[in-house]
């Protein structure tokens, strides 16, 4: 939820890359958000997000599935062949019972892609304390996954093949966010705050 909190990360100038691997920071932000909302009589970003937690988790699951199946993934976060079957004999199971016969991508790799979906959250709904997607996330995921995976791949290679480092790099978050903005702009769906 913290990665989609547009109260904290409202646009392309700020990204949740500083949250990766920092559960204490996420908890601190949660507490500060709740406290500020009470003091200022406004909506808490986390309370707004909780109302759609199921949708958020399904989106994250779908993103992991698509990223794991990406055609250029190669050695990025998964292994092939008998070695993989010995170490990981069970398929990776996703939402609605879908599964693939391989490991999913490494921790940190999907985070910049997931955080980019902030661009698809309606600013006008958020201003009223509500959470709404501008476009069905499934449609955007299908249209943008290749470009965002390429950005992630570049960040992975630039960081000496360390998946966790991708989750910390602002450039990967910015690139994925810009892909999402461009897709929405081409659809004529961008909203102003």
C-alpha cells in the first residue's frame, strides 16, 4: 500500500524507492500519516488504500506473474531446467489459480513497475478520500509490461545483477512511472489534480 500512497508520492518528482527493504520506515510513514490525518481533519492515505486492498494485492500478484513470464527475463530472477525442478519442484501459483512452472522474479525487481500504477490513480477521487483507477489496471499492465520490464532489466544490469538494488533505484521508478503516464496520455485519460 505504501508504494501506491499518492499522498506521499503524488507524481513523477517523488518515488517510493526509499521504502524498499525498510519495513520500519513503512511503519513510521503509516503512523505519521494516520496522526497527520487526525490532526488536520483530512483523509489518511493508508485508510483510503485499505478500502481497495484486495484490488491492490491482485494487481501486485498479476504484475509478478507477467514479470516472471516476460520474454527477455532470461536469468533475471529465475532458473531453468532440471536444477530448478530439484530446488523448486512446485509451480508458482498466482491469483485465481493460475500458475507457472518456474520461480518468480527476484525481490525488488517488480517494485518500480508496481509503484508506476500510482499514475493510474484518479487524483479527483483521491482528493475526495476515495480510491479509483483511471483505466482498468489489467489493460495498462498488458500494454506496458514489456517497456517497464526493459527499464527494470537495464536497472538490473546497471546494478551488477543485484535484484534488491533495483528496488532502491529512483531511475527505475521514474522510468516505469513515465511509461504509465505516456500510456494514459495516449489514451486521453490523464487527470489533473
